[in-house]
C-alpha cells in the first residue's frame, strides 16, 4: 500500500461509505497527476495577439504560478487550457490525451475565478455538491465527498450557510472545494485571492500550499503578485505580451532572471 493510499483510507474511516470513497480517492490521486503540455498555442482578439506561440509544460502534481503584468495573457492561457477559449493554433495535452478540441465539461478541470462565482441561491453544501449532482452520482457518495472536502477547507461547520452569509475568504474556500469535488485532473485558479485584503490573502495562500501538499493535483495559479507566486508555487512561469519569458523555481527567477523584462519585473529598481 502506498503512503498516499494509506493516508486516504485513514482519513475516510469516519465516513459511512469509506471503502468506496477511499478507492475512488486513491484512483483520483493517481489520475490527477497529469502534465499539461501547451504547444505552439496562439490566440488573437481583433488585432491583439493575446497568446503568441506559447509552448510550456506544467509538471504533473506541481503547483505552478503564472505570473505577469496586467494584459500579458495569463487569463487567456488559463481559459484556453480549460476549454473556455479555443486557440487559433497549437495543441493542449493532459498527459497523453490531446484535449485541444474536447468540450469543457469533458476535460475534468476545476476552475476558481477571482470573482466569487458561487451559486447564491444554494447553500455551501449544495454549492460543493453541484458538480457531482449533475453527474448523477449517488446521494450517499455525494454527501460523503462534500463532507470530506468541507473538512479539508475547514468549513464543515458552515455547510448550511448561504454564500451571502460568508466572508470573502470563506467564499473562496467554498469555491475551491466546489472545484475539487468532482476530482478534476487539473486545477486552474485565476487570481483567486485578488479581491481579498492583504492579511486574508497571506493566510489563504499558506493554506492553499498546505492543501496542495495533501492532494497534489496539477495546478496553475494565476497572479500578478510576485510575492504570492514565490511563496506558494513549486515553479513560476513569467509571461509578458502573450509570450513566456522564463520558467523556473522562484529562486531561479529572482537570482537568474533570463530576460531584461524578468529582471525589471522582479526588481523594479534594477
Ligand atoms: N474576449 C476578449 N476580447 C478582446 N480582447 C481580449 C479578450 N480577452 C482578453 N483580451 C485582451 O487580451 C490581452 C490579454 O488579456 P488577459 O485577460 O489574458 O490578460 P491577463 O494577463 O490575465 O491580465 P490581468 O492581470 O489584468 O487579469 C489583453 O490585452 C486583453 O485586453
Ligand atoms: Mg487575468
């Protein structure tokens, strides 16, 4: 038994359907570690080249930050990976599978937006259950999975609240639990903490890092805040003007900036 499986089984012991959920989670943990390969992707809006021949590999099981100034193409790249935008050229692979033309709902991606896109008329519990309800998963399985996720995001005690009764930080944790509920292959976060105040933001990024260490789903965190990128991610991708400027560890980016742009972006005094 791998340590991952052992941990999964242990944490599910208190759940009625533990063996089923344990098996499903162990399978998801393995399946979730796919690389995302973007190759030669271009996207134009009118006469603006939002993505200009972008090729990059997001490593399986890693949390990668996509860092760059406003308008550099971060959201466009994320939306193209999710299938919300179609590229003009290029390919996107999840593991060995070419998903370039696969419908968004079949791609198995979890997406968290900056704005709190919760269903306002549904409780916290029902928001998190949503993705599984539409898949017609058995009620007992949904209930176990939602409880497990709400415990993970430390909101089990607020399961019956409505979104309007939550703080901004709590809402984003519900959004994250909702994105994770259907065991996505890929987790995409577009400035998820952008609208929160500095202290909550810092708490949440520490918490996201901890959560990622437990679940290891291949994740991309879009941010224009370099401190957030460096503090949270295994690896950082710097974008500028629709192009990738550098890929490296936070340390590489700071100590060995590959281009004049990266140098001035990480240290505006230089
Ligand atoms: N649907 C659209 N129609 C026209 N132009 C668009 C569209 N979406 C994005 N753009 C343009 O493409 C460029 C890249 O936008 P994108 O949203 O990817 O930037 P970003 O790096 O996410 O910026 P921010 O940090 O401000 O969110 C911008 O110049 C933007 O105006
Ligand atoms: Mg954006």
